[in-house]
C-alpha cells in the first residue's frame, strides 16, 4: 500500500462568520519556536481590517441586544467546543511556543477555564459595575453598564492561546463585538479559535480574527472612526504610543499594554474597561 | 424611423427585428468591466461625479413634509463638514411632495423629480396617469419618472405602450405658457420584463416615443438595477444616437448601495458611451443609501481614516 499523502491545512481569516482569504491574496510563513515551517497564514491588509469592522458593527446590535443569560450560554457553549478540540490546541500551542505537551496542555486547560470564568460574568457584571445611586430628590437613580461597541483587540504576542482567550472573552461577554489581530509570530491557535467560534452559536461578526503584521493592521483600526475602543495588549511600547495617538481622534477607549502574567487568575479590570455607564432617573412615586 | 411606429404590426416587426442579446456575453462583459481598479485621484473624481449624479430618493408611504425637507437639505449640502462636496442632481419624491421639495430647494439648482403614472405598479387607466403627471408638473416638477404598463408590454401590445409614453410626454409640457416641458424618464421595471431581449425592446420603444431618460427600475420589486441590464440600456442609447441622432440619458435605480457598485456603473458608462454621457445631465443614479456610502468614502480619501455611520446622517 502506498504511503498516504498528508492533507495540509489552509489557515484562513475569520470575518463575519466566514473564512475568507486575505483580500490582498498575501500569506506569510509561520514557523514553530525553532524556526521550522508550520503553515502559511493569511497576511491581512487594511482592507481586511475595514471589512472586519463592518462585520463587527453589523453584529453589534444583535449581540449587545441579546440577553445576558443568552450571551453567557453561548460563551459556555464555546468552552464546550474548545474542550472537544483540546488535542488540536495543545499541539498548536506546543509548536507555537516551544512547550512540552504537558505544559501546553496546562495552558489550554487554563484558557478553557478562563473562558468559562468570563462566561459567568455576563449576567453579573451589572451588579458590580452598576449602582442605585442616592440622589437629593424623590428619584430612583440607576446606573447600568452598557457595551461600548466595536473593540479592536491586539492579542498578546507572547501567549498565543491563553493570552488570546484572556483578551477576547472579557471584550465580548459584556456585549461588545471584536476585531482581533492575532499574535504576529504565532497566529495559528487564533485562526483555529475562529473555527471553534463558528460552530458555537456565536453570531457571525461578533469575533473577527485577522492574522498578519500587527503594526500594519492595527494602524487603520486605531484611526478607524467606527471603532469604539482598542486593547493594545499586543503592541510594543513604540507602536502603542503611535496607536494611542491615532485612537484619540474619535476618543476611543484605550487599554494600554501592561505586563500581565496570563497564567495568574484575572480580575475584572479588562471586563470593565469596555463599558459605558448609562444612568437613568425615575420618580419613586408615592 | 417614423414608419416603424405607424402601426402595431410595424412596431412589433421592428422591435422583434432588433438583434437578440447574448446573455452570457453580456454578463461576461459586465463582470470584466467590474474588475477595473479605480484608485486615488481617479477614485476621488468618480466619487464626486457619482454624488453629483444622484437622484436622492424617498418613496415611502410614510414620507412626511419634514422628511422631504430634510432630504432636500441633505441634497444641497451632503456633507456639511466639507463644503467642497458636490450637490446631488435631483430629489425624487411622490407627486404630492413636489411643492414641498420645490420650496426647500429654491435657488439651489437641484431638480425635483416626481414619480407619476400610478407608480410603482402602473396599474391605472390612461386618464388617471395623465392627470397624475399634469398634477406633478403643475406643482413644479422638473422631471417626471413614469412607469410603463408592463402588462401591455408583456402581452405584446407595443403600440399601446408607445402611445401611453407619447401622451405622458405631452402632459409634461408646462401649462404656464413658457412652452417648456419637464424631462421624462421612463421606468421599465426590468425585474419584471423577464429577458434581456425585452429590456432592449423596451429601451427602443421608449426612445422612439420620446423619452429623455430611460430608467431600469422602481426600486419596489425584488430585482432592481443590475449591471447587465444597465449595460443593455447603455448600448441601446448608444445605438439610438447613432441611428437617429438623439441623445437619451440612462438611470439605473434600486439596489445600488456602495461606492464600489457606483464606480462600476461609471466604468461601464465610460467604456460603452464615453465622456458624452459622464455628466448628471445624461446619467443618474436612483438611490438613497448610496449617498452615505459615497460620503464615507470621500471622508476616507480626505482624512486617511476610515469613516463610520456615526459621521453621516440617519435618513
């Protein structure tokens, strides 16, 4: 019997619930930690970024309008799907970050647990970030957190899967939609995550994943007038300054890069960054 | 050409004698033209040209005078933050809104186009259609968008359609003694004509009857303007000018929502008809949401930043 030919995987972008190639037709070589070729990943252009923002904006109404309970259920479903693909992610993380199988396994397990942890916040964040404010008058004065809109997320460069999950989940659980720029050197776990999201009842466009040169894709996202916030986790200090300046143009919320130990238990900081507070007054009545 | 409209049979013989449309070739041609890449200064030119060619349209049962006035204000100054933005060509409304639009557009030079003749179905008797037209003209409409009787056309009563267009054309003459007339645009509703051959026949029929413009669709049915159908119209006006020496305008309407689409149409006009038709006088877009997309593209070109729907009006 002849030896079986291997079927190589074509990694593609994840935009609007579909898997397009880059509009530019470009790809770049992705290697493992030792420099061995793993796959070609799409090298997204600024037009891909623009298309992703359009998709994210389109998805925003439905996703932010869904009940918190429903969002939580869908995110939990994502965790279920991740569990089923655990083996694939362990292999990809091990190759990308040069880890042993057991260490990579720990990363993936932590990432799935983190996803579940954030999923639980969907119907609890209002209790933490909202308030019934005492006012000088016969009024109920209630503040509630609302999603800010489309969030551009530059995924961390150093943690290809755990870091990625730790920045996507807090952005979308509250009702935002996201355009994610995968880590430049190790984008494969992010592109595979897109395949998981596509099969988890998550509406198309809520998360969009682009791979390529972080600086090239981030610049149009930072200056884009229809992006409401940007998480600079994956930007180096020089790029971060530049992007923050561009983001000031339409007063985007900016989360500056900071040293984070992705394996440590997170707090609610990321979750609360991409929220706007709405306060309503209502007469208390007799 | 007068003899071809002398009788029903002569007209039928002429229209059915027109060369058939090669549907596959037509689609391939439009697909090829659609791949042209228009960038930088050419794109800026195309965007401004497209804006100046728009018949900004509101044809809803829920139209109010306030909405029409708001639309007129937008037509005069599409982007208030950038005064270099050109005006649109016309505001297209139902007949009863003509006076409101006319007043709101005073001094701007923007035309008022009114849909008439029992738009969009065209199902009314001829006297009603003529009264509808006269009413809009009397209210000050500069342009009349009429629909043809598709029922008559599809059952082969071509002379009836011809006569109807001719009569409506007569009704476009202003009764103020100036001897001027409103421009007549004839809508075929190509989505209901079934074949490209029919579209070509309808084009010739309308031009023979004296249409100033031929227009694809009402925007009220499932299939509206498509690039192949528009190309049939463009070829018809080209051939008509060659044969008769009269230039007729073209207006695709309905379903053109993005700058990219609009630019594809402009490429088609340029490749088929050349410069002679590349002006608002001879080519129009019937559209409402297209303008916002053009404005966002325009802002992108002038600022270098992608714009968003927050920076254009909600219509």
